[in-house]
């Protein structure tokens, strides 16, 4: 199979993985990160990474029931400096060394539909939005530290979000890479209001008035594995658990403070 044929096959698989519910709650920034567990290459002009697979996550942030979610990773990096990615967004490695990346990026928040779960019925939808922000990634040997700050710019949640992620990764065999990590995420008042508030006009017996404010949204732990199965081809697994805190946990829209995710990707990197 030629490289062009492989690329066409990868894109066909990606299109097949896109379901009708793709506009509902998705957190591809975290859920696709197992496909990027390796340190980014700095060699060739173009580096391409495509993958797809199933994921299982709550129906919405704070939901108690899991449903299938589409995982679609499409990433192109040019000269190790500019990138387009369904996981990382569109960005620029303004500063890049062997151990550090710093720069701006634009990401997407997929929003939330009021019909995602019965507890949300009658609330306004949270429109998909575009977030602009800054990121930093630094490696201390086998330890990776990532941080980011993002502000929504259009008509989505209109808020501020940020996160810090620390992970330790290493190969347990020539073909298997394992990573263990922890993260903390924060939210501003507008984000909290969009996703966790219950306005007066939407009050009902199981959903009292609740004015959510910003703060720490959640803390979590995760484990990832990436397995090389042939030249360029890999499998990636991700399992994570997060505990909602503050008003994210206290909101009547939160049915379970503990949020779980399990996902798998089959990918090709060239």
C-alpha cells in the first residue's frame, strides 16, 4: 500500500467515525491526547497524525450516565512550528526548544444541547464557541508539564478556562509507551454560569435556582498507553477520572461529581 493510499484510507476511517451527535458534549482536547503521547517530532517539514475510535463519557459535564462519543484525531504540523489539530487546535509554537513549546492557539468548545439529558431540558443551549489562548509545554526528562489559558471569543460560553497537567511517561518495551498523569482545571464566572447555573426561568422541582460562579472546576487522574503495531500504525488507550469541585459539583445540573472517560484510538503517523 502506497503512502497516498494509506492517507486516503485514514481519512475514510475518520469520516466513517463521525456520528450525527458530534455537536454534543465533546472534550477532544483531553480525550485525544493519548494519540499525542509521544514527544513531537522536529524533523520533517510535515508531520501528520490521523486516528479514530470510540470513547465513553458522561452525556454532559456532571452527567451520571455514559454514552458513546466519537474520537477523531486529525493533526498536521509544519516544520515543528505551526499546527492544525482536532486535539490541540490551530496554533503556533512561538518558542520551541528540545524541551519546551510556548505559543498561542485557537481551540473549539463544542457547547451543550438542552436535550443531551433530562436534567437539562428547558435550559438554553450552550452554543459552540471559539477560544483563543496561550499554552506552554515543558519536559523535565520523562516528566511533562502542560499549562494553558483560554478565553471564548464569540457566542459560546463567553468565559475563561485554564488548566495544568503533569504526567510521567516511559517505555516499558520497544513498542509500548505508558503515561500516568494528573490535572486541575479552573473556570471563570461566565463559563460557570453557562454550564452550571439554573436561572429563575428554568426552575423546577428537581432543579432549583442556582447562580454558579467560577473557581476550580475539577481535578483528575489518568492513564494512557500507546502501542506500535506496524510502521507508522499505533493503538492508543486512555482512561481517566475527574472529580468536580466548587460550584461545578454543587450545581443541580451535576448528577455525579465523579466523571469517567474510557477511549481507544487506531492511528497512523507519518
